C-alpha cells in the first residue's frame, strides 16, 4: 500500500509549482506578440483600402497610398536575395562538404560568425563606402543595387548558417556509403545531399525575405529615398542601377516621425502591410517545409 | 597463389592515437580471409585504410604500404577506380534515400554507365546474388530506406557488388540480420569466392571458422596470430591468447 509521506507530498507540491512557473514564463512570451500585432492591426486596418495599396503617396506622404513603397521593397528583396542566396548556399556547400579543418576554413567560419554579429547600421555605413562610392554604380549616388548588395552582405552569414545546418542534417553514413562505391564528393552532393536538404535550404532563404523587407538603417543610407515615385507610365519601372526607390520600412519611419499633417492611422496601416508581408512569407515558408517534410525519405 | 593485397608495416593514426602498430600480412587471390578480434582492435580502420576512405575522417594518417594487385594505394592515380575494385559492406545497413533500383544502379551510373538494358540486368543480378531479389522484385521503385534492417543490409551487399569488385570486404555484415538470412548470404559468399577475394571481419568466431581459409587475430592494433584455420581453431595455436579468444575465455 502506497502511503504519502511528508517528503513525497513536498516533492509533489514543488513539482506543481515549478511546472506552473515555467509554463507561465512560456506563455508570457506570447503576450508581447499579440499586443503588438493586435494594437497595430486594430489601429491601422481601417485606413487600409484598395486605393491605399495601389496609389502613390501625395502631399509628402500625408495623402494617397503606398504603392511605390511596396514595389520598392519587392525590388530590394528580390535583388538582395538574387546575390545572397546563390553565394551563401554555394559557400555553405563548400564549408560543409569539402572543407577540412585548417586555417582557411577557420578564418571563413570566424568571418561568418562575426559578420552575423555586426549591427545593421554598420552594414549600412559599409555599404555607403563599398557600394555607393567605391563600386560607384550610380555616379556616387544611392541606388537600388547598392542597397540590395548591402542587405546581401548582411544576410549572407545567416543563409550560410541555415544552409550548413540543412546539409549536415543528411546523415554522414549516406556519404560514406557512396564514397565506398567510388563516387566523388560532387556526385554525392548532387545525387544525395542536395535533393534531401533542399527543403531546409529554401526555408532558410525564404526566412531572410522577411528580414530583408524589414531593415531600415542599411537601405536608408545606400539606396532608399523618402520620396521617389515610380515612372508615371507604368508599374514596375524602377531602374535597379540608376534609380533609388521607396521602401515600406523607410516610408514607415518617415511618415511616423518626419512628415506633417499625416492622419494618425496611416503609420499603423503601413506597419500592418509590412507585418502582413512578413507573415505571409513566413507562413509560405512553414507550409513549404511541412509539405517537403511529408516526403522525407528516411 | 597470387597476392591480391599486400600490407607492409602499416601504422595508422587518429590524431596522435596510434591504431595499428606496424602490421604486415598478405591476402591471396580468391580466398576468404577472416579478421577476428575484440572491439577497438583496428579491424574497421584496416578496411578503411585499404580502400582509402580513412582520409575522409579529419586527422587520420597512415604510414607503411598497402598494395592492391601490386599497386600502392597511397600512390594510385585513380582512387575512385581503386574503391570500385573493392566492395565494402558496413556493419550497419545503409539504404540510400533512393529507390531500390537506384540504390544498386548508383555505382554503375556514377562511373558513367547509363545503358538501361545493361542496368536492368545488372540490378537483377546483384539483387539475386545478395538474396534479396525475390522479396523486392515487384517494388524496385519503392524507397531503399523503407526496407527492414535485414533487407537493407542485403541491399548494401547488392550495392557493394554493383560495381563488379574484385575484392569484397564485409565488416560484421551479420549483426543486423537474422540467422537464416545469414546462412543464405554465407552460401552466396562461398559462390562469390570463385570470382573474388573476400575479407570477412567478424565478431562471430564460428563464422570465421565456417567460411575462411585463413584467419587473422587482431588485438589492440597488433597481429597476434595469422594462420590457416586448421591451426587457428585447434588446440595448437602458437599464441595462447588466440586459443583463449577463439574459445571465449577472454575478449
């Protein structure tokens, strides 16, 4: 017969207290998210309309919509990932599949880790020096390409890290089995490793879309203007090298702090659109991952 | 008898830890050569030194010479050809995340053979040799990783045979499969002996006794004794430790 001694009773009580305490802390981290998103959406949703999304800003942003900023954000995200995704993925394949432990790989890994820790404003200043003045795409003026490259440098270490993780999730014994039958490293990478890690690689890249879309400081210095409309004739007509563009993040900063006579709801509406874009992209990444995981081969 | 593999004064290292302390022996053509010995005695490392996959582990090093067909493996100009000459079966079954067919066709394809007619016949031959054909012939396009452990082990053997090796190395092939299948594969090995040289690393002393002509007792990176099975499994071993290990007194 089981009898409850005072010691066991105390143990049980402590167990309940500990579980509640840790559970409360876990729940607490959800609260800020709901408060932030809820507050912004409630304030901003009424101001969002078809016209707000598809019209260009007028009167210094006080009236009209945010179409130019939406398009500009897409431009920057697209060109930035066009640079960082291939370079990052290929570098990660080298580091994970080919490199052995030596001074070269140690330096590369050190660079990756430290690059990830550099504040974004410092990346912005670097971008000004390297891409606006030194590379000089646009006669020493800011340009979309300079902003995209700056963000690419910023996102590279994260893409390298996430790709490496996806690659190393493919068990080593698969590689060894292939080496044993006389396959080269490249044959193993192409036939076995990449097909089975592509879901993780793409998820890591897609998640950088939201980060790229949200950054303000680096693009403000290198390629984003407070007010730069699209060509009056068309929709997607920024010139990636000759033009600066608007961007949602920068527009939000400008409207919220610098512009005059702006309706109170407008900044919240911009923030809602920005959050919406990020959430849609992240949700797509998660759905994609779930789909590919259902087809996992081992 | 021609010498298929000649090992001379082999020393191997993981970092600063020495695994083999200068061992020398020969393996003859078309013999089944068994290697027995307790864990950590360097059996697997020896196989990996022969087909030069040891170098995929960072920090490993070897000195001395290993010759396959008289050619020094350290100096060969075609390491992929060397590895194809040697079929390697690891202790734990590895089904590649490909279909059963592609698992077996992987090696021929990676050496440039894409002829469908040849591959079809070849896949069937290898799967028959490894006693797996009857169980999988109707689902060659299902995943190799979804087979049972014992089936995957036979798939691994089929893959090792798929590049038509002259030497077959089996590293404790039977630890993941049932006794009936083990006996079937042992019969296969007796057949294969006619066309290839077989190195059998095993923890089952009786398996070495059943199959091999000669057995080598490896212990802590040294050859304690290497002789014909009649001697190794008799009461007259040269080293007392061999007798004790074979009869389960130590090890």
